C-alpha cells in the first residue's frame, strides 16, 4: 500500500475565477507550485487526459499510437455528451459514403461552405486543414470499428434521420444564401446503428482505448493543476472514489439516472446531481498524478454550470440543457486557474428545429410583434440563434389550416423519432393559438395586427409573383398562407411543450497548430493542451449537426500528435514511469444491483455539508492502494449496457421527492 502524502502547504499562486462554484459542479482549486520531491506522486505517466468523451478518447488514442503512456481521468464512466449525442460526424471532401450515394464533394467545396458558418472563429489555414483531413479522419474512425453508411432520407434534410438513414444535409447547405461555386453536399455522417448513434460511436472509441493500453481512471475529478516553479504544468491533483466502494456504486447509479431522465424531469435530475456532488465531496480520496509530457483538458462545455451560464450567457438560462452532467466548465476553469486565455464564452448554440414535420418550414416565423425575422428553412441552431439573440427568446410559427393538416399527417405517419413527432403534435393540437382571421390571431397572441398582416401579405405576394421572397427562402419551401383558420405555434424559449435546447461553444484559446493552451499574452502554457468543447474550435461560432464531434476527432488527434512531438524534442522531466499495468486505478469494479435497491437508493444519500468538510480534512494522510482497472471497465460497461432500470418513471419521481 502507498502512503497518501498530499502536501497541503504547497504554494498557491492563483485565485479562484469568477463563478467558480455551482451546487453540483466540480470545485476547481488554485494550482499548486511543486517540485519533484515536495509531494508524493502516486502515479506517473507521460500524458494525462482530463475527460473521456470523444475528444479525450481521440487524444489518448493518437498519443498512444505514438508510443506514449496515457492515463485518462473522467468524473463519471466516460462518454459524456459524446455518448449522449446523435453520433453525427460532419465529414466531406469525397468520403466513401458520399461516393456510394452518388454525391460529388471536395475539400474545396467543404471549405467554401464552412467559411459561411465559422465566420473567422478559427483561421482559414486551420479550417482548410480540417476540411483537407476530413475524409482521412472518418476513415480513422472506421478503422476503430465505427460504422457509417450511405443511405439518405427523403428530401435529404432533417433534424436527425430515422433509423435506416445515415447520410444527410446536416446544416445550411441547401439554403440559397449559403450557396457558392460548388454544389451543396450532404456531410452529416450518422453512426450506423439502432437509436442514437453516439452510444455506438463512443463504444468503439472506449473499446479502442482499452485494447491499446490507455489507462482509465473513472469516477475521478481533477480539482487542481500542479506546476513546477517555472510555471510548466506537470500533473494534477485528482480526487477519486474508492474502487468498488458503496459510494462508487451509488455514484454510478445516480449518474445513470441523471442522464437517463434529463429529458423528462430536469429538476429531478438536478437534485440527483446535487447528491452526486455530495458523495464526491464526502468520499473522494486525493491522488497526485504526474504527467511528464503534458496534461490535456477535454471535459466539454459549461452548460450544466448554472453560475457560469448566468455570468457568461445569461440569455440562455431558460434553455433546455444539451449535454451531460460533466459539462460543468471544469476544463475551462482549470485552464483559467493557471492564467489561460478564453474566448467566445458567450457563444451558445440554441436548437429550434422545425423540420420535421417536413412542411413546417413552409410556414413563417415571426417575432412578438408579428414581423418575420428569419428564413424558416435554415438549420435549427441558426433559427434558434436568431430567436435568442435577436428576438429576446420569443417567436411564433404561423400556419394556415391546410399546412397544419399536412403537418399533422406527417407527424403521425412520417416515421419520425418520438422526440420529433410528439412535441410537434402537442404544439399543433394543445398549444396552438387559433383564429379565423389574422386580426383575431394577433389579438390572441399580443402581436401587432398590421405587422402580422404585412408579413403574410408580402410572403404570399412574392410566391404569387414567383420572385425572391423577402427572407430568401428557396421555392420548394414556399407555400402561400391563405386559408383560415390560422394557427400560431409558440416556438419561444419558454414553450412548455417544445423545449429550446442549448449547448456552449466557447472555450480556452489554443495554438491552432498544436492545441497548446495560450495564456493572456498569447504564449503557450508549457505542458497544457485542450481539445473538444473545452477549447475554441471549428464550431465555436455557430453549430451545425456533426461539427462538434468532427472537431473532437480533429482537435483530439492534433493534441495527441503535438504531445508526441513534444516528447521527441524534450527531455523527460521525471524518472522512468511505472508501466500502465503497475499503476492502474479504478472506481469501476463490476457491481451488483442487489447491493442497493432502487427504492432505497435516494433516501440513503443524505450527506450534510459539515460532514463533507470534516471528512475531506480527515482523509489527507490515509493510505492509498492501486487496483486493477481495464478489465473492470470492460465488465462494468458490458453490465451497464445490458442493465435495465427496474423502477418506472412514476416510481422514480416518487422516490425523488425524498431528496
């Protein structure tokens, strides 16, 4: 057994950043300045990756392929927002799937289109490199076992294609104002499999990590960075739950519930997250991990950090959160704790998809006054951005009787996902404002009658005259609204039946050739890198489906290559590290469902703040013992994938009241 000798007197040379703490997020402590012998290093590796989602996995795999030892630490079991996503990778330049579908695409065409979307958030050279390497990065994913296919849905465009369709227009490629010299091409490559593809994609990434010897350290939070007297980041203080402990088992169960029920009961899930944080504070044990080449921050965005959202993007506090519990800004805050520069932190992707139903974009979107403000056929995040940033979060979708009947048929018979059809049906049948005339509709919704009338009249006149309509909508999406009764569907942020989701896009500024984190003066912070949504990247202006996962692959592999290059050109700081098999650490031993019944689980988790503080102080010098790991992760993931929660939603809500 190793003695736990955590030096609590080492020099703190930084202060907490603003909006540091939120009730269920990881508290980030100021960095410590340490020397080689001033603290006990429980584990030594060459690369330490914080966050085991897609970006972290790709970083680890790339670094490992160059012969580096890698430990990846994750607050939960890995996966994060990537595993919860649709598994769409934005790829082009002539992929095999595009070729099979008869689509002609090139890196030049992809670059031309993405310049419209990125608007200079990254350099043209970086964007070109992203497009040039896109096809190869997709092939790399396929080499890891990630499956893709070429079948396209009817019309080619949707918010998310149904099972059986895997290639589609996932952005604004078909919108006239985004047209260029090249023909539009579908570049949304949905991972093949039943249901959302994120789970399938991440399964292959995680399996590849384990097969190649990446050492995972799950249920572990990085609470502070460790740096040497020159300012180089040389490791991290990680707090992990004891392997196989009752606390670890409870933590995993609560985390699974919090993710599973987020779409149905966000408030209940927030309460579960408070319990997760309480467990972590009471039972976590500190471990110092040394990284002789570098530390990579890849913990995702900050949408689940209420205080950061309030400070950085207050207009999005009412939005439905898209992501996972680990998206609490811990990577951002860790970077800023050592003087890192951040950018575009106010950039948030707000998702207001109105396709499907396929005919909804043929209506018109108006603001609170009744004025049109956007082309309705644009990608959902483009429309959502206009609603949230330009219209104060308030908007209506106007349909006439014929268009509403057609939309209802499509929602019922179109083979859409439940999360597409059910909200649409509820909005058209239960939540719509209905009136025989536009004047009456304006009165019921509080719109300006003259303005609403002008909006529809100008729209109808342009269609009748076969001229360009005011917002530049393509002819196929134009249908005159002439037959009452008229319907106003509430597509606002506050819509009770049609949530408007959001995820954050900004992050740490990095050297775009390496992923090295930059300080306020623009210089690289030695030993520190960032990837995915912890960093400014390709989707940091406006999001389109698949662009974030594609950037996770691109930026993760970039960081992995940079670490290998740094290793080749820099002497090792530490003595020879232990092998991965000698230093494995886990909180993920296969657990028994009988250990804690669903009915008793929540009520057993009452943990007071005073207990947290007392327990944390008492644990500093307790002994620490490493446990075997990779096999436990495999067993745990297999069991988790097969497990079915025995408690129904009603019972879960009843249990949640005890919180």
